[in-house]
C-alpha cells in the first residue's frame, strides 16, 4: 500500500491530463500467453514476431522525465478496456435503443452474437493490458437491471461477466507488485447507477485503493508528475460532476477525442482537426479506435469490429509515430486504441516520450 507521505511529495513536484484463416486475435484467444505481446509485429499468418514487454516502462523513464506532469507525457491507453469479458448471455444494455433491446429479447440467438462481435474491442485481460504497458484504463460502469442490488458490471452494448469490485481489486494487486508505475482509471457511462450506487462505487474505490489515490490539487489542472523515486500515483477520474464535488479523491472526467468514424482516413482527419483547435489544459485522450455504424454493419454482415480494425492498424500506427507529447497546443497526451497486443501500438506510444528529451 502506498504511504500517505507519497502524496505530499508528489504534490510538491507539480508543474501546473483477404484475411488469413486465423486472425491474430483468434490466435490470441487460443493461447496468447505463448507470444510476447509488445515490441513485435503481426505476421501474415497471425503470429507475433519480435519480443519485448513494457510492464515497468514508467520506472525505466529517463530521470529527466520524472518531473514531467502526466498531461505532458505520452501514455498508452485501451479503449473500452473491459470488453474482453462481455457476457454472451447478457441482455442488451438499457442505454441502447428500445428496438435493439426488444430484438435481444425476442431473437436472442441472432441479436446477441451480432451485438457481441461489434462490441468487443479488447482480447487481453486487464492485468495483461497493464503488463503490456497500458496505463489508461477506460472503465464503463453499469448496473444490470436484473442484477443483484450492489453488483456492478462493465458495459459496452452488453454487460460483462466481470464485476467492478473484483476488477478494481485485480488492478490494486497489480499496482502492489509494480509500485513505481502510474495508472489512470477513467470511470465512465454509469448506465443504470442511482445516487446510492454511485456512493457504493466510491466506497468500494476507497476501500480497495485507500491512500493509493492521489487527491485533487488546489486547481483543476493540477496533476502529479511521474516521479518514480516516489511510490505510485493512482489517478482516478469520474465522469459524474456531482459525485466528484463530494469526493476529493476523485478527479473530473478526462476529455476523449472520439472520431466516430469507420474509415481510418476520416478518423485521422478528425484528430488533426482537434489538434489544430488546441489540446485541453490537462489530461486528455486521443482515441484511434474505429467505430462501426448501422450502414456499415448491414453492408458487411459477416464482419466484426476486429475484422474492420486489424487491416487498418498500420495506417493508424503511422499517425501515432508522428505525434509529439509536451505542453504545445498540438501535442498529444494519452492515446487509446482497440485490440491491445495486436501490433506495436503500446511501444510506439511509449517511445514518443523520447521526443521530450530532444526539446
């Protein structure tokens, strides 16, 4: 458990957020542990080439970067982190259209598999994502209408098998074994949560993480630096302003640049437009995740989000490698993607921090 004096130290350092027969992710599902996850490339056969791991990349940062605030660093993130464990038997989430919910009840054998293959954005578990170097976790929290009173799940069109409390405990255990790493949790959506459930969730967060949580500073834009000489900072943003106002251990929601595009060219055009408009003052996320729409799904009935995304990863990766972290108005910060482990995305984002040494 992090020591309370950690926060006094960290707050004094503030500077102010044709496919192959088996796809790569099918291979991952079959037994991804046999391949190193990062630092390699996906071969034509769907296997990984090369090696490397980023489980402790923050503690390996050049000491010159230790006092750089989080919102000036390049940080890899996963979009819809918990979709690797969506429940095949789950009802359609209540945030979805009434028509889709009705189809899920009347024709579940047809509707649910289609929804599932377009909702799954990750294959690696949360611990595996952290081991791969991901430091921003996108957690969409929900309460299932027919679920137990205090059982909170994750959601992306359907609900997860994993419970929020169990997952937060898993993350806490990972942090205990990696005390010099910084993790940013973004709790979002809150589908079906009442005021009482919000307070229950915050109580769980405090019980599990305790003084690992870095409290808000005096100003809205103040964020801790990554000083690996001190123990970890655990930064938790909560996308519900009324709850944040009551709990100093929670930070406001982190802006997410979501392009809502099927084509990678249009997504990059959107991201470049957002850069020209100027980055936010604190932490923010540039999402390189493609998004399907009904027209695309109807035109490609045999496809999935995986099949739509994987062929476009090289194009998206080329954009990532051109980015630069730092305080500039066109600099990037957190970059989040789908299907962590399918290419060199995480390593590419981490390497962008080397550009800070050349400034």
